[in-house]
């Protein structure tokens, strides 16, 4: 039973993190179209002109993320067949991929590259969360539209986060094994889906 549950959560991890591959790739297509037709997207989205990404740089990031994603998924699928990989817990692979994407999108510029400005993403997400009370920009409305269009993968990401959080708390001894059946663990979806 536990293997079936963890396999389902691993596939939910990969399905939810596929969203992290699709959005930058589609953004690359948008950047290429805007650059081709000379639309001043830097002004429209209020980007920093010195730290903006061109379509080629964004394509480079997207393709590198796809390679990491596919390599990680391949090691997950071949886990039992390769002798060296069989000594590692199979749940390590989806967790490491989730950490990689978190660092990629929200990490400091020292880690992810000097020419990327991730503060724009964080500020825009912050404005979306306090929507009626914050400032209204075109970029914030685009981010809000993307978030509302990707509810199902976001719920997958929430399930994965919850799974790894409870596994970490169990490993650290902060939770007892009997609390797996508690109402908070089983009904935590109601809190996030309402948001």
C-alpha cells in the first residue's frame, strides 16, 4: 500500500512540476513574438531594462530545466534496475526536483544567475495575494490569470508539499505516527482550495 501511495505522489510531483517547465517555455514564445514585432514589453511589464531576459536566454533556461526534469524522471523510473541507484530512497528524486525548481524560481540571483531578477516574480505574487489592497499593474493581472488557469497543477504541488512536510516532521520526531490519521492531515486540502 505504501509503495502505491508514494508512487502516486511521485507522479503527482512530476505532473505538478511539469507546470514549471511549460510556463517558461510559453513565456519564451511570447518574448520572441514581442521582440520580432518590436513591442516594448519591458515598458509594459515594468521590467528592469538591465536585467531583462531575451528570448534566447529564456529558451536556454527552459531547455536546461527540461533536461534536468527528464534526467530526474528517468532516474526515478530506472531506480530498481540500476544497482547504484537502488541504494537511494526512491522518494529522493521527486523531492530533489521540487527543491531544484524552488531554488530556480525563488532563489537569490547569486545562485541562479546574475542576469536574472527573481524579485519581480516574488513582488508580483505578493501583489496578487493582497489583490484588492495593493497596487494594480498589468504584470500582476497576467500572473493572477496564470495562477487561476493552473489550479489543478497547483493542487498537485500542494499535495506534494504537504506529503514532504509531514514526512519531514515524522522523520524529525515532531509528529507521532498515530497523527497520520488526524483530521488536519486528512482535511488540509479544504484550507488551500478555498484560498
